[in-house]
C-alpha cells in the first residue's frame, strides 16, 4: 500500500511539473498578442452583389466555365483521345506475360499518356491554329472558337468509330440518320468512339495473348508428362515469355502497331 501511495504521489508530481513546463513554453514562445485579448480574427464572406456592367458578369461566367472544363479535363483526355486503346492494350500485355507488377502501373499510364500526346499532336495543332490563336487575337468569339476546336477532334473520332456503334447510339437517341458527319451530335459520337476503341483494344489484346498462351500450354504439358504436377507452370513459362518478348523486340512491335492503327484508321 505504501508503494502504491508513493507511485501516485510521484505521478502527480510529474504531471504538475510537466504542466508548469508547458505554461512557461507558451509564455515565451507565443506572441504577446495571444495574451492581450486583441487577436485579429479573419472573416470570410460569400454573397451576391450588384454588378456595375454586364462585362463583369460575363467574366465571372467565363471563369466558372474554365474551372468546369479543367475539372472535366481527365474525362476529356480519356474519352476523346487515343488513351483508352493504349491503356487497355498495355494492361492486357501485362496480364498475358504474367508480370502483374512489372512494369508498374505508373509507367504504363505514363507511357500511354505520352503516346497519346504524340498521336494527338496533329489534332491539337489544328485546334491551336484554327481556334485558340484566333480567339486570343479576338478575331472570333468563344462559341466560334469552341466549334472550330471540336472540328478536328470530331474528325479524329470519326476515323476510329465504327458505323455499327454510331448507328446504335443514334437509334437509342431516337435521331434520324444524318446526311453528313457534321449532323451527328457530339454527345452521340463520344460513346460510340469509346466502344469502338474498347473493341479494337480487346482485339489487339487477343492477338497478343495467343503466343503467350501457347507457351503456357506447352510448359504445362511438359510438366504434366514429367510428373511434376506440384510445380506451378508460371514459374517455368515466365522466363520463356520474357525471352520471346525480348527476342522479337516486343515493345517496338506493339507500340509501332498501335501507332499505325491510328494513322491508318
């Protein structure tokens, strides 16, 4: 009992000593304004006021529109460019080789992103020459600039979109058959383009899968015939897959085929 009482007294003394040290530290390190009671507190006000002219309102609306476009930039990049096909093909390549962690996802996404920039560069140059520069020079209005910017992008999507997918979305939207590509709404063209890109990517992925699948089947058959059923075939087939991929210069063939698929599409 005496030992417990002494422990309690020691704990109280320790807490009291720590509290005194904390007060001294606050006194020396905090500014004097903290103890004077006159600390200036910030205030935030959000409200609607009366504008002096219509131009002030239009500038605010333009800022809101720009922020909205920036928030949708990732979706625009993925759904209206070549990024979808590239990312899906590279992901299927990793699964076909059996290297689920190599190369890392960051490298795959980065490679797909830079290849997208390379493929879309002619389109973006047209957007810059026909829409951005005239708009910055105040030669055309914002609406005209948007229409001029969408024209080369729509041409790119039309070259990669199958007529079957486009017809399906036109039918679902209950729209009549357009007489010209310019009559197709962008809201119909984008999902048709995405579906076409996914189908093309899966076709390329299937072609990539075939040689690696043959290696897996051959290795599994050899191990089964040798009675080594407890040994995972992936451990033996992975080095052969890597050797085959390096000998045929796989990255050169795949990236070159993807680039050609967009230029000839």
